[in-house]
C-alpha cells in the first residue's frame, strides 16, 4: 500500500498545460508530487478533501517589483493570498542586485525601497539573503539594466561607453553564472532612455550561452510602440535569445485601438524568433510620476509624494485645482512621487490578455502606501472577471497563462504543472466564487475563493489566512530554449 505525506482528494485538476479539467487525487511526498489519479488505496499522513474545487499549479507572477520585499517582508501576503507561489523580480531594468549605490536610488529604482533596502553588491549575496529570509513564495530574478548602469556610470543621461559596457557585462555574466534568469530593461525611463540600441545589444550578448532571456519595458508604449517593439525584436535576434515584452499595452487615448496592429507585429516576429509578452488585467498602469505622461485626457491618481505626502490618494487634477496650478506644474511640485494612470482601453486589454503568447503578471508596487489593486488582485481577477464572467477564455487556458506558460518561458524547472516529480506548488480555489476584492480606493484586500496554497508541499495559506509556514526558496535558472518550435507558438 502506497504512502504519502499529503493526499488531496476529490479535486478538479487543471494541470497548467491547457488540457481539459479532469477529476482525481494528488499525492505529495517530501515537497514533490508523487502520484496523480484515483489514489483511493493510498495511506496519507495528512488528507485534504478538495470537495470538487479546482486544484491547479501555484500561480507564477512573471512581472513583479518584490525584489527587496521578499527579504524585508517575507510573509508576502499580497501575493500568497491570491495563490501566487513564485515571483519573478528584477523587471523593468530595476533590480536589488547587483547594486552598489552612490547615494539615493535613482528613479525608478526607488520603487524598490530607500537606500537602506539595497544591501546586495553581488547577485550571490542577494540569493543567499532570499534563502536566509525564507519567504513564503519562491523567488527567481532578472538583472536590471538601469541597476547595472548606475553601478558603472557617473551620469545616466547618456549612452554607456565601451569600458562601462564591459563592466556591466562582467556583472551580468557573474549573475548569470549564479542562476539569474536574464536581463531586463526599462527603456522608457529617463535613467535608461539615453542608452543606445547598440548598448542593449552588447549587454544581451552573454545571455545566449547562459540560456537566459531578455525582457523589456519598451522604449515607448505610446505612439512609437511599433518602433520600440522592433528594437526589442532586433535585440533578441542579435543576441539569439528569447524576448519578452513586459506589460504589453497601448497607452494614451490617441493610442487606443492599436493592439490590432501591435499584435500583428508580435505574431510576425514570432514566425522568426521566440517572442512573448505579459500583461496585467487592468486598464490603469502605475509607476513613478512621469512628467511625459501628464495630461488632462485621463485620470491620474497620486499614490505617494515625498515632499507632499498628504496628497497621496488624490487625483492630480484635484491637486492642481487646489494649488491653482496647471497639472504639469503641480506634478513637478509633487516629485518624487508615484501615480496610477488610467491610460488604456478595455478592448485593448482584452486583446492582449487573450493572445496565446501572453502570460499574466501583476506589476504590483508593494512599497506604494496606496498601491494599484493589481498588487493584491491580478490573478483572481483573471479567473473571476475575465474567465468566469466575461468568458474571455476557458479555465484551462486561463490557468496555463498563469502557470505552465510562465514556467516554460522563464526556465523554472519542475514548476508550473501538476506532474509527477514536479514540486508541489499548488493552489486550491473555487472557480464559482474566486474574485478580486482590491479596488483603486481600497486596494489592500485579499481575494475571495482561494481555499488553500501549498509552496514546495507546505500548506502556506488556508481560508484567507497565512499559516505562518514559509517554504519559499531562491530558484536558479533552468535552460531556456532559444530555438523556434515547429508550431512557432509554444513560447
């Protein structure tokens, strides 16, 4: 008679591959899945009756800015509460390591915390700190281009020279040897915008031999988006590596409706190289307050302001009226600050979200005092609003976008699927009730319908409460394929 540590009975299994739902049991021993199917004869040390709820792989948040929070706030309740078992940090060109600050962290690295949060001059030091902190979720990491620039350059308003690029490449190569996933850029931000395409291509060159990936917050998500996408594709071709376009969107009222052309460009590129994207399920973005995005055509919510903290939670238009200033002048007075921009159309969000190359990422900002609700609600919103209510896709496809697709794209070995021998990162949820509760006015709310979450086989959350058992770990990169599959659509 077979024995196991944990047996989850009577589940509707959605395995992360996109395959149809099937009924069955899942057995776990020493943190790994050891059997799937009719396991009525097994003898478990612990049994959980799923009672017909859905059991899926734990969700993988491919786009986060949790770099320092996984260490400083290892309970990670905003993520664990929505069924996330793995976070990928280091996005948009900003990472906590390798970093040696010369003063305050430059924008947008300040999204990760104050100078005291940056304690990791090497990637190895960061990985060790993650394991020491033992967060409740697994952590895999990209290396940020802006972080490398500020390490090696005296000023960030120009392109790097050959010596500086060589120094950045050396730091990147060391991190890749230690298991970093690849390189990320945030070329829309002022402290990376001056970087030339040649600088990015040169930095991306070490990725191929390491089996890494290139992800990018495009140089523009506005009118010049197609040119920015072409730059990303050319970088991937030059370096012979997969490309991920971060939080793909058409931002700005004048840009609404252009996802038709944007996705055509994505599909054309996918015929020649490995390209994918991620997105979050909201029509508003959030970042630091960017003067280039200040307009009276959309609502802009100020989430924090260093010189004027009382303005957090107010619309920029309201602040400008109160101060009797144009919005641009009010924005200048508020800086440094953070903002939520209601800059996208619902139709465009749907087009991107349902595309087969799209994985789900929250892009949440955990250090904002009034964060965008995506920090707490992105994944349940996909399941509840877009899958169940709007029927944008079937449940297996929704889960695939949050698990198997993500694991394969980023080389997360033995994660993202319910398969024998894989790590038991699992989430049990009710597909009829799961939904996000976080709103723009009350964003820090845990979702409904998430019954239980296991990380590496350890019950980490149940009934909307953390168990206090933190079993996450640092994940080194597995090999990421850089050849185009026959179907030209598997990544």
